[in-house]
């Protein structure tokens, strides 16, 4: 029977996309959701209210960055490939569907860009790849990005969407600036000028405009700013711009940057939501 929109609670689980350039703080912000775990052990942070852990699939091979973060994790490299990631997510989904519950309160996939790299590496595993399959994924030609697209279809549409029913899911992705060619005076070279737009970087120079379609919340973490006079680094996040969007009214009303320098994102985000 039809459901009532009045039953949708503010604390309902969401599928998040955290996008931004390297070293913008998006992964650090994602792992801050581990503070929701009861007994997380992070000094000077209030205790969480969920006995389950925060679980991260680390694809960027930046294990040192996880030191002292409140998460449990598994790491994946090109050796396991996109197939290894997909198999793990399929197992998680099966558990969630079977028990109507997730073994964690938040799942983090870090990052979408690395998953795209792995998918390309998988598809180039053989010179004669057309028509072959690795696991459940069909290999196309090396020049074809179809394998990567199929990887994302299975990861996102067939697994993360179902897992989201039982836990928050956060995916991180890198961004790239979109440039356009501008002709100068006769005889002068053509210049590349940033047109003010950002795109999601999947792998290499491949970009994706439509990846955010299935995400409930898309947050844009901005490039770090070095403040020489103050001898510090400032980081910020935007909840509404050409990449970002939010369904939370309190965040949607403001298109400005929120300063997250020196802050744990999860409790600050909860504070903003009221």
C-alpha cells in the first residue's frame, strides 16, 4: 500500500556522495561518521549512540591516513580489482537483505575514482578481452568504457541502494575542473580557461556528469586554502552548487561555504541539522 511522506524521518539512512579535489578533507569527513559508534574512543568527542561500527572499503591505498580514525576497514588494490570490491559488497547486501539489518551503521566506499581505475585495469587484463567475463562482469574491448559503467551499475544500483535501506552509505569521488579553449589575438596561442564548473573524475581524463543521480545527498568539499598570514590551512564544504545538493532544508537555504577547519564533520553536520 502507498506510504506516507510523514513517515520519512530526518535521521533516515542516506546514500551520500562526498566529492572534491585531493586533500580537500572528504575522506576525513566520511570517516568522522565513525563517531556515531558507541565507545569510539576518540578523545574530546562525545560518545556515539550506535553499538555497530563504521565500515570502510579502502580503495585508494592510503592506509596511513586511517590511523586513529574511528572505523573498521578492508583494503583493496588492483590485485583484487573491481571484482573484489563487488564481491564484498554483494556479500554485505546479502547479509542486509537476509537479516533486515546491517552489521554497521555506516558503509564508506573510498573512492569511486579508484574503483573506476580498477575496472579499467580489469578490462585490460587480457589482449583479447571482447566477450569474456571476469566473475559476473562482461569484458568489452580495451577502448570501451562499458566495463567500468557496468561495474558502477552493479555496485551502485544493485548493491549500495539496497544496503542504504539499513545503513548510511558514503561514496567519495575526486573532482576535476572543466576548461574551455579561448582563442587569443591572431598569432597568439590558444588558452585554456576554467569555466567555473566542476565535474566528477572517474579515471584518467574520463568525467561523469550523471553519477550523482541516485544519491540522496551530494556534498562538495573545496580545495584547501593556505592562509600564510595565520600559518594554517582552511577547509570548507558546500551543500548547494553545480555539484552539490541536499534535501535538508536547513542546509539548502545557504549556498555559502561552511568552514570545517579543525572540525570533525559528523558532529558538526548534526549540529547544523539541529
